C-alpha cells in the first residue's frame, strides 16, 4: 500500500501545484460567468485522464491486496436534466489498466494424478500464491454525473470488465491427497476473470476543465467457471486518485 500512496500523492500534487502557480484557481472559477463544473459540462462532453487505485479484498479475502495504474476516457451522452442536487447527465466511459497486481498469501500444494492415495504418488509440494501481475480492460462504464456544484462533480457508476493474469488467479490447492478437488487434475483456476463492479467518486476542478479525481470502487472478480475452480474474489474495495482533462 506504500506504493499506492506514493503514486497517488504524485498524481494529486502535480496538477494542484501547477494550478496554484499559474494563478488559475480563483474563487468562483470558470469562464464566461460559468462555474468550473458548468464550464466542463458545456464543452464537447469528452474527458480523459490517468489514475492509480489500490485496496484490499473483503470477506474471506482480507489477506489479498491490490494496486493498479490505468487510463480513463469518457463521453457525456445526454444534456443535463433534473433539478437541484440531483441535476446531472449520463456518461459512457472505458478504462484500460496496463499495470495490475494482486498480492496474495503463499502456501504449499501437491499436484496429484487421478486416483492418487499417498503423497509419494504426487508432484511437489510446490509453493503457489504470492504476487500476480495482469492487464485489465473495462469496456462498459455507465456513469451518472451530478452537476449541481461549482467545483465538485460527484458521480455514481456501474461497470463490467475483464482481467488477464500471467498465472491462473487466484491460487487453489493443499497437501491433502484425499482431497482431489484441491490436489487432483481438476484443481485449477483461470488466467481470465470478469470484473463486474460499481462505485462512487467525484471530480474536483482545480482550474477550467481540469480536475483531480477521487473514487471508491467495489469489484467482484470471477472466472465464470472458465477454469475447473472458480473461487474468485467476491468483493474487493479499491480507492483511487486521478487527474482528468475535459474538452
């Protein structure tokens, strides 16, 4: 998690320092009488940026942790509608995460042929688990932006993506020869997993059409039984920070 905090601090501090030094952060913000949120909303509805996320697994995966770095691009699909605090617009977006890592416990396991009854008939023990590296893309992000504020634009979203890891994720297995579901030929997972997710966040505009972003995302990781086993990660909670340019 130290790496997450350091990357987040760098990503957050650079644009804020630039905005302060350039004198573009002023009370009321915006241009032409518009607030900073209104100015972004009145553009072409295109936004793109970079982010870092980190977090932990929940429930039976509290000993799992995650870090990732990615890019985000979105297009506002509707004009503003509604009134008051719920006024907003709908946006479609995608995210690509070229750097994805998960840190999991290490443990020994055996690989046994069908019908094995003693450990001497098996290969190993081998150590599995540890650090997993992969690549993720989320091609469907449906987001609702709340545009009532002047500098702060909160949002809620639902999304679905896919994850590829260089090793089958997560690891399964044990040293019990009598448990072929964990040591036998059918005790395996998959390098491909799906990532349905939902989250909340906010853009905080530090200058015209430039925002620092914060998010909290709940992600489910499941192979949909592409492997023999599908233990997955029922819930992971990820905290993110990023920076966005608006057109």
